[in-house]
C-alpha cells in the first residue's frame, strides 16, 4: 500500500517534522525545501545506505567530495553552457512560464509562444569584482568534478579498470517549473557513481548496473515490481549518451524518473582531456585548449593509453526520500474500528531507531532508568534513540507509528522491581517483556 495522494505525504512531513517549505516565514522560496529533525535523519540514513553499498561493500570504488562552486570552463567543455537547457514557453493568457513538455491543460495552444531554450544553471559572481567576467556556476550535477578529479584519484590510489568514483552532494538547477513537493526542486542532492570501464565492456556493465540498482532500491523498500525500466530513445537521449535506462516510479503525482543509468561513453573524460588527438577518443568532442591533464589510464600489459567509457547510475536523494515515504505510508484499520497511520520504513532508514518511554513523566526512578536505557542503546551507534518523556504511552505509540520508529521500549514499575521492559513492535503491534540486561543484544540483533 502507498499514500493515496501527495497531500497525505506533505501533511505528514510537515506535522511530524520531516520536510518544511524553505524560508517559510517570509512566504517561502519556490522549489526549495528544508529537512526537519526527522527528515535529516531519514536523508542521512538513505545516503549512508548508498555509500555503504557503493563504497564500503565493493572493492572497486573510491569516494569523493568535490566543490559545489565550479570553474566555468568545466561546464563549458562538458557541454552544459551550450546544451543544459529546457525549452520554455510563455502563456499569454495566464502570464506563466512552463517547460514545453509540462504545459497544464488550462492553457490553450493559441496562447502559447514558440519554445525558447532556457539554461538551467545558476551562475554566481566569484570574488569581490562583479564585472560580469568573474563568475562560476553552482554545479548542476555532481558528475563533472568526478571527471576533473580522474587523474588525482588514479594517481593517489593506483586504480586499474574497471573502477568507480562515488559522490553524494548538492546540485542546483533553475527548473522552469519546480513542482510536486520535493520531486522537482531547484536545490537537491544527487548520489552519483561514475564507473570507468574498458571500451567494449561498457554494454555489459550498463546492464549489470541496472540490475544492481534495482536490487538496491528493493533493499530501501521500493520493490522491483514498482519500478519500470524506460529505455530513453531518439532526441530524449542526452547528446553524450550511448544508452540510458531510467528507473520510472509511480510517484503520487504520476510516473516519473527516480534514477537514470547512463552509458556516457568516453565523452566526458575525452572532452576534459589535454592532447586529445593522441588518444583514441570515440565520441564527438570539442577541441580542448585549456585542460592541463591527460584523462586516460595506461593499460598495464599493452602500455596503451585508454580513455575509459563511463557508466553512471545517478539518483536523486529527494526523489528517493519521496518514493520511500510513499511506499512506507499505510493506513491500517484496527480491531477496535479505529485507524492508525504507520510508516513501515525499513529499520535502517527509520529516523528514530527506538523510543524509550517512561510510564510516568514525573517519576524520577522511571525517568532515570529510561535515560540509562536510552544512553546505552544510543552508544551502540545504530542511529538516533529518543527518550520520549510525554507520560502518555498511547500518544507516543501513535507518533512513533507515524514516523516509522521500529520499536518502542516502555519502562514501567516492573522495570524497577523485576528488571524487565516492554518492547512494542511497530508493524505487528505485539508487545513482549524482556529482561533489561538483554536489551542491548535484542536491539543490536534487530538492527544488524
Ligand atoms: P528530469 O527529466 O525529471 O528533469 P533529468 O533526466 O534531468 O530529470 P538527470 O540529469 O538524469 O535528471 O539527474 C539524475 C537524477 O537527479 C534524477 O534521476 C533525479 O533523481 C535527480 N534530479 C534531477 N533533477 C532534479 C530536480 N530538479 N529535483 C530533484 N531531483 C532531481
């Protein structure tokens, strides 16, 4: 089951502190959102899950955290200055601007202007002199700085093909019509891997990565059956791409792209490299007279210089959060006829791993014991554990169901007398009593 509408998710996110409109007290800023106390945990957990699977659990990927501010030459040679555009039309009747493929039904054909190309990059002045010359860009994708650091990474790690460089970070696009909550925003985060392979092995690697990414999304609670693979064709295929498969997910507002997996060929390394004519570059690239680095790798056996092909799985953190919330959102009928909202998040993604709830908020013995249990569980490093000292068990359970906390641990008078605690499971709502001394083992096993 998933949410019935985007409104349900937006409302939960605001009510429980996942996501707020940015600059809200001044009327907001369009296409920009802030992640609140629980949103920041969910987002970090998702990014950690990606990093763990991409970098730590593989033996062929290195990490990178490059700058957001980008030298304009990077985005010139990458092609972004010329081609990172969307067609924009104006509606003379309502006075609004739209992306040409996103015109609402209420605009009539005869009121629309011819599409004009609009560059989506945010340009910003760099340094104290604002003469129109000293500018750079906020990166529109994290990928480019991976390419510009290619030689730094191979020289410092002695990698051979195939290997990858992974990066998570902010990207900025001046979207013509940001909309659908956090689906299409102007400031967002990407989780990108550039995986460098020998030309000729690229098609196999591309297929391989599509499978790996589907399996990963499944582990995050977005099952394979909920994702449709879309092979991008014709003029929709980016100029640098030999093949792109988009993972299409049924968001509350409709089916759209969650992640794209592109075969970027040798276009990027080839475009940013010096001495291009001495390299066997297959893509159509512009002559580079500014780069001081040969972005190629020497084959250990043949000594030949190879410009690797690149397979790029590129996922948006916000779109991931939205899909995961949508999948996890459930309204359940209870035996007493009432309903409960529950976020059935995978435990590793839950913003709060456990809530420790003293039965009475004014009883010092109960509260002290609860605090000790909280501190002990917190020290295990599995994520946030919360002392929920409201004195209202029913209300606390409801709240923690809604935010996806997998377990609630109640400290009551038996805890003081018999050293026991009650653990309530989010999904089954079953309660069981265990000895306090067993709680760390129970907790650690649960979040293994
Ligand atoms: P779309 O066609 O929806 O505009 P795109 O094809 O331009 O997306 P890519 O350039 O492939 O997107 O970017 C890779 C990923 O970054 C996307 O799959 C998406 O998850 C995320 N992303 C791109 N643009 C945005 C945005 N404006 N807001 C949130 N996430 C985005």
